[in-house]
C-alpha cells in the first residue's frame, strides 16, 4: 500500500501568524488518475519519509538560490525560498538512497539538475506562458511515456543550463532548450512543462495527455 503513496513537495509561504505550506491541487488529482495517492510534505525526517512513501514528486514553484549552482543573482524576477531548497535537496537525497522514483516538474527539473551538480539559465525568453512544441529523444524513458512529439504548456522563465553529470537530456524545445532529463541509472525524471495541466478530463492546456508521467512513480531502480 505504501508504494502507492507519493510525497508532494510544497512551497513555504509567509503568513500573518506563521508560514504556510502550499501546492496545486492538480498534483494530487493527477496522481489519483494514475492510481496513486498524493500526500503533501509538511516537514519531518527525510529518511523516514523516503522509507514510508513510494516516490517523490518535486512540484513546481519559485526559483532556486543561484548560489547553489555557483552563480550570483542575475535576474530581477527571482522568487527565492531557501527553506524549500534545503528541504527538497534533503528529500531528493533520501529517496535516491532508497532507489525510489522521483518526478520533477518545472522547478522540480531544475532542482534535480542543480542537486546533481548542474547549472540553470536564470532568464530565458519565449517560454513564460507560451505553449510550444517539444521533441523527445528516441529511446529515453520520457519518449516512451509521452511519445516523440507534442505541444507542451510553458510556465517558466528559467531553464536547465549545464547538464549535471549522470543526467541526460530527454526532450528539447524547438529553440534548443532542454525540456526533460533523466538519470542514467536512478529512476529519476524531470520535465520543464506541467503535466498536471495535461491530463484528459482534468486539465488540458494542450491536447497531449501526460497521465503516464505520473504512473512512472510506481517504478523502482533497476536491479544490477
């Protein structure tokens, strides 16, 4: 039963009396469509959570602190959440240690790349609010799950820069930006678009149905 429970990371928002946790309801709804149950992260020991949950969904949100990838602030649009950066790195480390599946969405793909030693482009043009074509790399897990070509939604002003060691690009936008990545040996995928907004009968920014990306969270690290 615990394999069907997926931990969804949350943003930390200021409140009048205390900080608040937040995540789009569409993440849980999309997991439910895939036969999974989403639970929101509200703190706790990462190792214990990795032991009890079947997978990790790194949700969308603001920007990572550029110091995490060796840069200084170069965009006036950065929305930083240092507490979330620290929490998500700890959770990612714990789920990786157990070989459990991870899906990173928008901010999530960026978190994966930075965690493994890559960099980000702090400002890219033509992606914020503009749906665009995406072409997947043949033979990748992302290609098998989504097909070779589709139109994706786009809600980001940053993107993967230098790809981290151990990761490979799995999809590209028509301007050459990396739109998906996957780990070479661990069950980790990241996509720059929002698949929770591409689920038939739930939310359809584009005609593509990406429910299969959520079913990927039932996968485990291949045995060697």
